[in-house]
């Protein structure tokens, strides 16, 4: 889909998409429908045959749109869950490093705070553009290096704490990766092509009916307006982090607030 649509408010974006489907359909109904209907001229019970074809076609096309809607809604939920899981793993890691001795404790806590500030701010805006935050990656690498170079004092029981912290760090890395992958998962172009071509064929089959022009305008307008709305909904949910209607970093912000307590 056209990327700039994600930057429009939801009502305006839906209106633009519906108009994009509606206007060509109405113009085509006036200019081309009579010629298309003549393709079946002389056929007995032509409208009955076209009705059977339209019923079969809309069934398969409707199933395609329904499956796409379910898939993108599930992906949207996965992306939302990935943000929450990363935030919870961050705070769990922060609680562990608070028990470390100085001076590494202050360094680790500062790294985590800076990471959350980056990912909930500039990094989130980068993610909305389908890019990964470079400062965020560097902070993760720096955090990992500090943990790898730390030598725990077994007599003070720091080895058990360090082991738990390393496990928490691994869990954080996995959840961060899941969030990044969720941002990059979307419907392939070939499926979008099938959806658009399917909508065009839907109108073509409708034009085969031998009906009054007004009836064609009403039927075609209602059908394409609804298809446009469904396609816009799929496009919005397909990019869960894009635009003003995308997911917000509220879970990361909440984790950052907890770090200050």
C-alpha cells in the first residue's frame, strides 16, 4: 500500500481509499458497463448466470479478505504483546542490576535508563519508519559487554545474582528481537496485487448484469466503498507501528517510570 496513507488521520485515510475505489467504479459504470453487458447479449437468463458467477466469486474473495483481516489483527496483537514483554523484561533486568556492587551498578542502571529513553523516544520514531535505532543497538551491545566483563565475588554470593542477570539479559534480547520482527512483518506485495486485481474483477462481473444505470451506480458504489474500507483496515493493521494510529511506547514509558522509584 501507499506509505503516505499511514501518516493521515484514520477518517481521512479511510475516505481517501474509499474515493480511490469509488470514483473509478462510478466512471466505469457510466462509460464501460454498457459495452461489458453486451458480451452476454443473446444469452438466455444472462442475469441468472452472472448472479451465480458473482455469488461464487464473492465467496472466495470474501474469504480472502477475511483471512487477511484475521492475520493482520493477530500480528497487531503480537506486536502489542511484544512491546509489553520487552518492557517487563527490562524492568526485571533493572531490578537485578540494582543489587550489583559499585561502580558497575550505576553504569548498568544508567545504560538501561538511556536505552528505554532512546527506544521510547527517537528509536520509536525510527521504528515507525521501519528502521532500527542505531543508538539503541549500541546501548544493548554496551550493556552486554559490561555484563560479560564483570567478575562476580563468589564469597559475597554475586555469582548466583550474575547468573540470574545473564538469563534476564538473554530474555530481554529475545523480546527485543520479537518486537523488531513484529515491526517488519507485513503482507507480501503479491497478496496486495491479488486483492486489488480481485476488486477490479468484482466490478467487472457486476457490470455483466443487464440493469439500469442508476442500479449499477448504487450497487457498484456500495460494494467498492465497503471493499475500500476493508482494504484500508487491513493496511492499517498490517503496519502496527506506522503513523499516528500506530502502537505507542506506553509500556516502555511505564517501565521507565518504575525505574525512578
